[in-house]
C-alpha cells in the first residue's frame, strides 16, 4: 500500500507550507505529497517550492481545476516543476470542479465538462510528448483556435522545453462518465466518494474505459488513491464532531441544489438521505442543524482516529476499500505518519 500526504493549503487564509512534515514523509518512504486548489492558494506553486526542499517524494495535485488554466499552460507548469524536481516526480491530477466555481470564479461556461476533460487531457499529453507541433480538433477545445474573434493566424507549436520525464495524468472523479474516461486515458484515478465495496462498485465504468485504451495498458498499470484523515487522540468523538462544520459546508453548500458533487459523494458512500437533508438545511440557512445532521458513522468511514492501538485495530479490520493502491493521509502529526508507515509496510 502506497502512502501519500495531503496538504490542505487550499482552504487556509494564509499560506504556510509544512516543509518539515513533508521531509518526514519522504524519510519514512511515503510515495507522494498532494496539493489541491479551490479559489485561493493554487495547487502548483507549493509543489515548485517543495521540489527545492525535497529529493525524491512525488509531487501530486489532487486536484488542479480544469477551468483554471489552458491545457498547454498546465503542461508547461507540470514540465517546469518536474524539471526543477529532477524528473519523474510530478503527477497531475485533474478535476472539473463545479458550476459554482467554473462560472463564478473563472468566468467560463459549465458547458460539457466530460467532453472538455477529454480534449484537455489529450492536449496535455500531446504537449508533454513533443512528438509533433500540437494540433487538436476536439468537441470543446481546438488548437490552433479558429473560433469567434480569431485572426486565423494561429500556428501549431511544439514545446521548447523538453520534459525531464513522462508525466502521469490522473482524474479526480466520482461520476460514471469521468471514471470511465480515467480508465481510458489516464494513469490513475482519484475517486470521490468511494464506497466500502471499493473499486468493484465502478467495475462497469472501469471496464468500459479500459476496453477503449489505445496504449494497451490495463488495470495492472492503473493507480487508485483515496483519502483518509489520521489523528492520534484520546477523544475520538470530539475529533469527529470537529469535522462536522467543514463536512456540512461541503455537502450542503459547495455547489448548487442541482450540482453538488460532495453531496453525491456522501450518497455513494451509503448516506443518500442524510446528504439530501444536510443540503436542505444548509441552503435554508440552518447551518447549525446541518452540522448536527452529519452522521458520525459517515465521518468515521474516512478516518483513522484514537490511540495507536485503536488505529492499528481498525487498519487490520480493513478500512481501506478493496482495489485501492494508495492512501492519501490528512494529518499534521509526525507520530501518526510514523504509525501509518509501519502499518502500510
């Protein structure tokens, strides 16, 4: 079982990169460190900083937002950071976000996100491959651009920078179409709302995607990383209760009544009625009641909390869903990181 370290920099009002924690993860043999973005700290800049502070731990995004930058720009960022890091260390995880951010923050239409994601990934692949000047005639994105306002002078170009190494591309997704797309086009999948049944819950979508792969790779070459919060504590219930506000905000308010992927993720994990109720309360302005409606059983599904003995027991009982190849840990405790390294080994 590969271990990653999750950095929740994206939701903080000020930026502090926990370099020593990341170095501890590297010393312990952790596979990767992961950043994200919403509408504050971006996911890529901290990885460039960490590239200078570490030697071998992989640097991943879980996830960069599709609407935040053009596909060629993401490829440029990834190749630059990987070159700074020495090559073979960057993993690009991409997600579509939701209409609230895409239209409200980036000023772009929601459109057809799955078609756009396909075009986006294929363009990033072409830029990094440097086989030919990049052209693409997609349903959502075309290069060179010939749409409204174009002068018709666009030229197919090839990256001046040669990539230091191939750059894996993963998709963060929970819906069926983007999950199938991950299996078809990508090197890995960051599932959103993976149920206790694990990867088999998406067997139809994954098989569909693998059947369409052009490179001949299959599930044996495909990574699936999910998340887990880990904390050594004497008061498990207090920690779980402390998770209610953020969970209620995401399930209830991170999106709209019709588009909320966090609500859908909670439903996939076995709590559809509770998810609907939390959203109803949150959107009605009854936030305290929404927080109280978050089931403790749901919170504990994605956590390892308590004494080292309790954490070890829950690990041995099988908290990791079947089919998962890596676990991205959310923790600020070096002692918890050391415990998890021992358990995963």
